[in-house]
């Protein structure tokens, strides 16, 4: 069996449904100079046997052209709608919106974008996306904490959620063709990575929106980067700084490892996904987590306790690996490719 690898080998085995999206028994690297004895959340293996190669070959001829054309059509329609509903909406010079969409703008978005998103997902092979649990209303949990974060599709699947939401995302996404406009319409909070002033401003915006009311729920990928779903990275404290209830949300992609993006080039993984006949996703809404008085005063404590609850629910460990380790491993992988 041939293997397409992003780094060193890790293994997986079938577990309970709660942990199906995160393969178990991963290899623990005792010799890791940075985090010895911990599960590496960035190492990923993509099995490529003859049956998968045959599926890709057939999908290349049958599926890829249809899906590419349909994607262009759907995104073009969404682009027009988003430009219309976001036209003239005031925002600050740092791309932070002053008020949420309302009136005809909100109604137009609510009736069109979720429908287009579901149609797009269906065309991409996500024919059925089951839900478990119930999405809390904005007044019950103003913030949705998403983990593990592992794919481009993490941003697409939530578009079909029952209630509209806003996002916290890096400012670079605003410059991505089409995606930037789609981000704009949900009144996002943009962050400049590596800039302390931007992070502080984003945190103030999060607190302000949860206190004002009238804003949609804020969806935050609290790990800050994509992982292989085998361990939870430290959660960023910004999502927990308002001291309000949060609802943990888990996206699963059972049996579809090529949807998980870590150190392998995303263009290759997207190509395989587009050539795959059946892709699987599911959504689980955990019960809202209400902070204690101590957690309201200590955002990092609130974040750590929520991470432990989600890890226990997923039956995976927590890890001290973080985004800096992802950057380090990306550089090391790039240097290895150049010297090989």
C-alpha cells in the first residue's frame, strides 16, 4: 500500500462514535525536543491504496469538471448577494463593523446564503450532514467555540447552522477573492496575527458585542490553526474573556482523512476531496458551558477547563503544542524537501 505523508508515521484504529473523527492510538514521539511524550497534532498520514487511486481516476473524469463548474456558479451567485447586502454597511478603518446586518439585509442573507451553502456541500459530496444536540440561541450562549479545527470545510459547514453567526478571522482572509466578500457579510472581527494592538482590539470587540446584544453569535476556532484532530491545542483566551456562556461545537469528518489539512499542501487535499464520490461530515452541539465566578475573572482558566471538557468528550488528550510549533514544523518540512 502506497502512502502519501505530510510527516512521520502515525496510526489509527476504530473507536467509539464520539472519537471516530480523531483516529486513536497515535504515535507519541518520546524524542521530540519540544514536547516529548505528547501526541503530535500536526503529523498526518493519508492512505492511498489502489481502490482510492481508482476512485480518484474516475472522479477526475466524472466529478471534478461538474463540481468545479457548479462551485464557480454558486460562488458567483453568493458573491453578488453578499455585495448587495453589505453595500454601505459602516465599518471602522481597521475593518471592524459598527453594527450587524438588519432588516432586508439580514432577511436576504438568511434566506439565500445557507441554501447556497447546503447546495454547494451537496455537490461536493456531503449528501447528508447529521446534527447531534441543539444550537443554543444567542442569548443563551453568545459565543460558539469550535474545536478541533482541521479544514477549510470548518468554515463552510457552519453556514447551514440554524442561526446566523459572525467570525473572528485573520485579516489576510479579507483579501482572498470571493472568500473575502463572504467574510464581510457576516460582520467579522479581523485580527492581524503577530500584532498586539490588533489582538487587543479584537478582544474588545468580542466583549463589546456580547454586552450590547443584537449581534449574531461569534464563532471562534479557539485553537488558532488546523490539526490532525488527535489532540486539542491550548485554547486562546480571547473567546472566554467576556465571561459569558459559550457553546462548544464539534465538526466531524468520519472516514475522510483527506479533508483534514495539516502540513500537506491544501491544493492536493482539495483535489482528492473533489474527486471523492462520498464525503462525510457531522455536527455536534455540546451543552453550553456556564462560567463560574472564578472563571469569569480568569479567561485562561475558563478556556483550559472548557478544553478539558471537550477533550474528554472526544476521548482525545490535550497537548501543549501550539501555532508556533506548526510554523516550526512547516519550516522544517520545507527545508527537508529542499535538501532531499
